[in-house]
C-alpha cells in the first residue's frame, strides 16, 4: 500500500530543531571518576523517630546540603534548600532531613495520604541506596511532609517496581520554615555484602527532593536533567558505617479472611459462596544476596480492580498486573517494561488478560532471587488450582542475568506451563515453553540499547514461534532520538506471556526537541517532535498493515506543571481480516484518514484540578469524536474526590454506516484519618455493555505492613434494572513479623 500524502516536512523541522539543541549537549555531563564521599555518624544516645530531630546526636552529625537543581532548569540557585544528616546504630541507619520552604506551611502541596503515592503531585523527599554497588540497581525510600511512605525498586534507571515493600519507619513534622523528616531503615531491610575485614563499608547513595509548588527538583550528588535520581553511576559514596554482619532473617505474613459471594439472575439466587480462608507469605533472606519468597493459599482480595476500556483499535489491550506478590521484583524478568512483547507476564497466573477477569485459586508458590554486583539469578513456581472452567496448572520461570562493564547486562529466561488433563471437558494435558535472551547496553550515559529474542514451543499446536524487540535511544538535556522495533510470528504462543498482536513487525523511529525558552518564562519545557509507527506482516514479510505519523508541535509543560498538547495523526490502514470494533463491522480494504488531539490538564498539585481531552477526526470510512474529562477536589490531604467521563460519538462507520454513542463514567472518593487508616470507594458505569461496578475498600495498617481490610465489590449488568448481579464481601487481616 502506498502512503500517499506522507508529510516529510515536520520530520525535517524536527531534526533541524534537534540540531540546534545539540549546542547544549555538554550539560549532559558524565559520571564523576571519583564519587563524592559523605559520612554517617554513630549514635551515642537514643533516637526517637518522631520527626523532630531534637536529639543531640543530630546536631553532631555532618550536614549534607550541596544539592544540585535539575528542574525547572538545570543548575543555578536553589529556592528551597535541603539539609540531610545520617546516623546509625547496631540496628538502623537514620536519615534526618530538613526541607526548607520559603512559604512554610503555605508552600506544602499534598493530594492524598495513600501509601505509594503519586510522586509528581506532592512534595517528596527520597533516598536511593545501592548497598551492593551494582551501579544497576537501587532501592528508594520516599516520604512527604505528612509522612506517607513509598518504597521502590529500580533497575538500570529503566524499570520501576513500586509494589516492593520493605519494613522501615518515617515520621515528619511541618513547621513555618518547612518540614522535617526522620527515617529509620533497619539494616535487615537492606541487602548488602558481608564486610571484608579491614575494608571500609561503602554504599552508593543519592537523594532527591521535589518542592512541588515551584516544581523545583533537586538532587544530591549532581545528576543531569535527562536522568533520574536512580542513575546510580552518579551516586555518592556513603562511608563511616559499621554494619552488622548480614544474617539470615525471616519475615512471615500470615492472613485470615472471610469471603461471601452471591450471584443473582433477576431476583433468583444462582450461586453462593460462604467460606473462611487462611494462608500467608514467608520471606527468607537466606544470605545478603539471596531471598526466598513462599506463598500458600495466595490471596489478593485487596488488589485494585481493573478499569473498563472501550477498545476501538486492532491491538490487544494490556491490563496491568495489580497483585503484590507478582509485582514485587517484576523488573527482573525479560521484557518486564514492555507492553507489546512479554515472554512472561504474571497476569496469566490465576487470571486471564481480560477485563474484570475471574480469579483461579493459587494453592502455593515460591520465588527465589539471588543478586550481586556481577549477576542475578531468579526463579518462580506457582501451582494453580482447578476451577469449573479450567484445569489445574503448574507455572515455572527461571532467569539469569550477567552484568558486565558499568551498566551493561545480558540474560536468558525460560518459562514452562503445564496444564493438567481436564476430564470433565475431555481436554488432554498440554505444555508450553518459551526460551528468551535479552540484554541492555549503555556505551554512554545518554545512550541506551535493549534487545529481546524469544521462541515458543507449544504441545497443542506442535509449532515453534518467534518474537522479539529492539530499542535504541539517545536521551540528553536538549533532545531525544529513538528507534523501537518489535516482531511477533503467527505461531508465537507464550501461554505465560503477552503479545500485542501476532504476525506483525512494528517500527517506530522518532524523537523530539527539549526546549526551555528563556523568552517564555511561564513555560518550563516544550517538546515538539514526531514518531512514525509502521506495521507490516511477519509471515508475508513487508505486506503493509497500518501506519501513522504522530506529530506533536505543541507538547508543553508550564511552570506549575500544567500541560497542553496539540497533535495530529495521519493514518493509513489495510484491513484484510474480520474487524469489528465495538461490534461495528469494518469492510476489508484500504483507508486513509487523519485524527486530531487537543488535551490540557491543570496543576495537579492544587486542591482543585481538572483535565480535558478532545480526540476528533475521520475514522476508517466514518468519523469519531471522543471527549475525556476529569476533575479532582482535595480540600485536605485527608479527602480526595475524583470524577471522570469519556464520551464516544461515532458516525457513518462500517459496512452499514452505523452510528454509535458510548459513555463511560467513573468516580472515586478517598478518606484518610492518617497515612495508615484509609477508606477508598470506586464506581464505574459503561453504557456500551450497561454494566456498573462498585469497589469499596477500608484499610488499616495497625502495625508496620500489617493490615486489616474490608472489601465490598458489586457488579451489575443492566445496571439500572439489574438482570444479573454479583456481590462480594471480604474481611481480611494480615500480620507481619520480621525475625
């Protein structure tokens, strides 16, 4: 298919702007040959973690205050200075922080008191630690002026795991001069190598702070604007610690719950479940490098629910994993940061990759990780129980990664799924295997290359399939250039993974300039650019499927981090298969149309914020106009009310020139007594299938990482006159003890 009218002028303009921007490339300075050194002091008295920093030891500790500004512009004077002191005793390492604010209490920006909060909407201070000096891995401990906790694993400044949880404490105090934060992080919660006799302990460490009202981000030590605080090749060295010898420590987390389910058709009760359940998890740190996680009768009653999507595209929808056991350490698996090709995607265990998927029972599971500065070994095995619709299954995955040079690695991964015979349906047993190799190459700090090649072997089809991806990107303070390519053969069948489509090759070159115009002081950053997205067959190689050119001349953040985009997508489609988005049959043939997008969101850190998006233009042989709007009101950090609305107006589409309107409503309310006691409610109604869903969840962290949950779920078909209704109530208590 010929791409008539393909606009080359915007691409030429983009590369011209990038060429101009390269004049400032020197601002992307390399990591220091000799890292900065900071020192921790041993506690002489007692530290009460109360956020006051009034013990004499804090006054004797050496202050760290030479932070480096990265936002809104790199370098220069800092409006909101930060000071950090570090202490330790035989059990904990302590961090005392004073975050000065020129407006005092009035300068604090907070949206909610949830754990694992949104780091771009609140004032935040964070500590990143690479205790094994891998340069490729860090754990982050973050808080807000109200003492929320967030702990994160980061891999290669490329992949984040926000659902990793460690046992640590933080308390804060807000004053007219700013806020104080006092961290106590147990040595048992940090993985470090056994100290060699006579060799000083050194940990890689960075700090960052976001003063949200000014969107002023500062880091220690200096790190270029184009990288995050997790780029540990720039880390300082924390010295002076006398750490206890690493010991095997065990963390147990048993739970007990009661679950009541009922399903009604009209007024008739068709199904009912009334049962208690017990189970739990065990985390055993066998050595400083090796951790074994065990789970029995795994339960995810408190996990967030999926949000409905009306899919109008030809690709599979990627529903993210939301269950904590599988989210933790998810960044170690090959393809873990991809939404197009994943040889292993944990959602295939106990769930289908479908909206509101019904869970299957997980009888037991084990995960093993062994990580040091040279390599990572990981394995996972889970036994899934039988249901009325599916046989019992066994899942296993094994992973090895070798680190070389400063930031490079290469790895291999094998997955294996065995489905038992299902006698009631006459289905024989089957197996599925994938074998993958992947890696990351970073020849310079601003250049990243990743690759993945995977094959699958399936006993049912008897076929072997292939898939893979390649990415190369150059990210500096003044521009980004990148190329992404993925391919999936028709026979690639990862029964433990996810692919966005089969029999496809995808190419996406493009980039954008990063402009910070001095003549427009209200603009923080302007990123005009273009990406070409081109798809063709894998089997009949080169046979065109579709393409679009994403042009975004206006892609701009203002000083308060509000945002505006104006873009267009000239699109070419070759429909040579049965395709019926939302049930509307599209005639096979070739189409060319252009769609336009305008969107804006206000400053999301304010008490009242909103967003609006208008996506309009032709759509195949018809037209589609989509409006998405949202509003949030948070008068206090303890209260947050959010409402969202999506409307699709489709006209003259398909073989029968059909018209269709859909509406998707959602609303949520979060109430918090403090960061540890919260009530959240969520409701969503989709007019397309006339389905309404409630999710109400109360959580109380009565001890660190020990919770009481009360959960209510309600799903109604024909929501305003229910034909079918499923109701669920769950009460659950967990208890965490670390030995």
